[in-house]
């Protein structure tokens, strides 16, 4: 698989996980605040909390993968921005 395909796949997974984290967070905050009794889409607060937790962990892992895939670009950017300033200050 080409690098661009990997980047697209990682970004797509990150987007989906972001949506899941956001929706589950909103459900936990506004639809199921506090009490364990009510349900939303047939689930109580506990399963929604599990969805929120595991999707958040997966999202963090995928963000780390995203950073690893873009590490050369990140390093080059910082070299171009801060490398010039350091050499200009020395002159």
C-alpha cells in the first residue's frame, strides 16, 4: 500500500473515531446525566461510557500513528521555521 493510502486510511479512522467519541460524550453529558437508570438507543450509561472510553483510547493511538507517519514533515517544518531563526541570530 502506498504512503498516501496509509495516510488516507489513518485519517479516515481518526475521523470516524472522533465522531464516535463526540457522539458518545454528548450522550453521556446530555442524554444520560448521572443516573444509571435511563437508556438511550437501548443502552444505559455504562455501555455508553465503555464506548466513549475505548474509542477515546483508539483515537489517541491513531493520532500517535498519524504523527509517526508525518514525522519527517513535522521535523522539516520545524527545521525550516526555527532553523532559519537560529542561523539568523548567530549572524
